[in-house]
C-alpha cells in the first residue's frame, strides 16, 4: 500500500512558547483597528478571502478534471450561537449608564438577527466563486458536459450552490447554465452533511480552557464600561462572534466583493490582539471536533474522499461509511465522466476531509498558549465560502509518455503535500484509511 502522510504528523515538534500572548490593551490598540486584518481573524466567521493568487499549473501540465468542495457562504448565527450571543447583549443593554462611549450605540440597538440563513454577502461570494470557476476551467466544459453540482440539504448550502451556478452561468454569458443536480437529504447518511457521527467528540472542554485565559481581562474591562452588567467569560465569546455575524449581516446586495465591509460597532469593543485570541478559539474548536484532535473526526471525511478517488480514477465508489450507496451507484446522481464537479457543504466536513487527506498537519494545539507559527488557522482554512480545489493534471513526462498528477488548493493556497507531483497511481495520501472505511472508526460513530 501507499505511504501514509500521517507519518509526518508525529515528527513535528511543538515550538517553545514565546512572549506572553496578551499585551495589556491601550487606547491605540482600539483606535488602530485595521478592519481588513480583523475580518481575517474571525476564524470560521471570516468572510471569504483568498490566501494567495491562483497559481497556474506547471509548464507541460494541463488540468483535465476539477473537484471543488465548497463551504456555504456567510450566514447568520445558528440557534445555539444565538443562545451564546443574546445574554451578553441583554446584560449590556440592562445597564442605565455607560462609562465609555463605545457602548452608547447599544441604547438604540435592536437585536434582530434571524438564524441559520445565508446573508447577501454569502450569496455574493458564492456567485463570485462560480464566476472564478468558469474563468479558470471554461475549456474543460461543453454544453453536453456542464459541471456536476451537489449540495447538502440545508437551505444556506443549497442557496450557495445555486448562487455558484448562477455566477458560472453569468460569466459564460448564459452559454452554460449548470444546475444543482443533487440535493442530499440531511436526514440520511450523506458525505456533505455535518452530523453523520453521533458519537463524535465536541471541543467544548478545550474552548472553555482557552476562554478562561483570553477572556477575563475583557470581562473586567466591559464590566467597568457597563457597571452592573455582570458579564461572565462565556458572554465574551458571544460578543466577539456577534461582531462577525453583525458585520456580515450589514452587507446589502450591490456590495462589490472585495471592497471594505461595513463595521459593526460590536467590533470596537475589542482590540486586534483580542480578535487574535478569538480566532485561536475557532482554531481550537475545529481542531478538537473534526480536526486532528477530535475523536472520530477523521472518519467523517472518508466518504467524500472515497467519492473523490472514484472520480479521479473513473471507477465506481467503494465506501461503507457515509456515502449513500443508492445515489453513488447511479450515473444520474453520481456520474464518473464529467470534468468539473462542485460539492457544497459545511465547515466541519471540510475540516474532516483535510484531516483524512492529511492537509495542515498540526500537532496537539495547546489550550493555554497559541503557537504563532501554527499552520492550523481557521480563518485561512475555513472562512465562509472556502473552497478546496483538487485539480487532476496530465503532464508531459520527460521519459515516458504522459502521466496523471493531482494538486490541491485551499482558498488558492497550494497545499505542500508529500504526494504533490506524484503520479496519481502512487498517491501518498491517506488512501489506506479511506479504502478501509476508516479502519473500524465509522462503526464507533454509532456503537459505544
Ligand atoms: C499599544 O498597543 C499596541 C498594540 O498592541 C502596541 O503596538 C503599542 O506599542 C502600544 N502602545 C503603548 C503606548 O503602549
Ligand atoms: C456520461 O455517461 C452518461 C451515462 O452513462 C451518458 O449518458 C453521457 O452521455 C456521458 N457523458 C459524457 C460527456 O460522456
Ligand atoms: C442567491 O440565491 C438566492 C436563492 O437561491 C437568490 O434569491 C439570490 O438572488 C441569489 N443571489 C445571487 C447573487 O446569485
Ligand atoms: C439515499 O438517498 C435516497 C434519495 O435521497 C434516499 O431515499 C435514501 O433514504 C438514502 N439512503 C440512506 C441510507 O440514507
Ligand atoms: C447511517 O449509517 C449507520 C452505520 O452504517 C447506520 O447505522 C444508520 O442507520 C445510517 N443512517 C441512516 C439514516 O440511514
């Protein structure tokens, strides 16, 4: 069998902690807010931003197939996030007199955010992604061979997929009008939904540990600004999230992707260092749920990876985990002869797939002190509208005829993989774990 990329994980040593993470805030660290930098430190709640410019294939290579795994666009808070956000807002609003004018906006503020739904910014960024895909891969498609598109059944995911196909069609000036071919019900097992594994661990304990380090100074400050509010540590996480959710909700249709975003007044309650601490909280969350630190995280990416292998090798899906065998055996719902595939999903699924593939190898994340050199950064790996693109390339070989290669980009960042440049038949990635259906881990999702 092939070498597993996992082997590299254990050989990476933890870097020694450096200076204290938290310099005490001063007035200039609020005033000097660099809005764009701050938006990038909202972790999984960051609006889409490319990490690099797209790198064209190396000379002598040509893209022959593309697989895009796409997170839905920017959304409103979920049910449970709303429960984390509201108490802090209510406590602050219950205070009659603020000692700092940064809270004055709350006197007229009405919390009206709906839940779960895609916001216009999310639609605009998904549309933009469809345009980009057409611009890059137009030569791969034809009228009889449009992109094949699937989405997990939640409304924000379905809408993001529809916005992507609309962007693709618009960029082709209406010549190609791909449609959303399959909506996978989130009731059954499905490789694109994020609650396939009932026994999987959450990251609550680890996030709580980190919260007890980064939030107390903010609790003290905001309680001084709002005497009697009695905010507690949990409220701080909610208020920082609200800065992101409120900001993305303020964007209206007509916004040009890439231009500066409106800025929620909740954001001015924090310094940029504090947003970095909040970002780390998102890093920890993802790492200890479907990332490398999560019990039964990796197995949740196996179904999609087996579908990917099927497409790359033009052979039927072999999987006994989260795939829907009925749909995947039918060329109408899982064709193997297309050139562009786009699948719309959730962040936890993308993280699980990174985990299965061995992307962003990262040793145990400390819950006490972030490593400033870590690769694992939710804002880069997992912003709203994140896209992992797997390109299959055919390259002229110097000695033999031609060979197939693959490369993977996440938000345009080409992943430095051991198998990069390796012929497809010798992929050095986690084929064994995927081919073996998670080596018993899938069953552990259901039975204790
Ligand atoms: C205030 O904080 C900023 C950001 O942490 C720092 O760069 C700056 O040196 C600090 N200024 C003073 C006067 O302490
Ligand atoms: C792909 O396969 C399907 C079903 O086998 C067939 O109907 C279709 O024409 C094929 N498309 C291409 C582009 O080869
Ligand atoms: C996104 O999709 C929704 C519903 O599918 C639609 O109402 C909206 O106009 C679309 N927006 C864009 C930018 O495509
Ligand atoms: C597979 O998908 C079909 C069509 O959506 C559905 O009827 C069926 O229940 C699914 N099977 C499983 C095991 O989830
Ligand atoms: C999903 O798969 C597991 C294990 O194979 C099975 O026990 C469960 O019933 C499936 N769920 C659905 C809705 O089909």
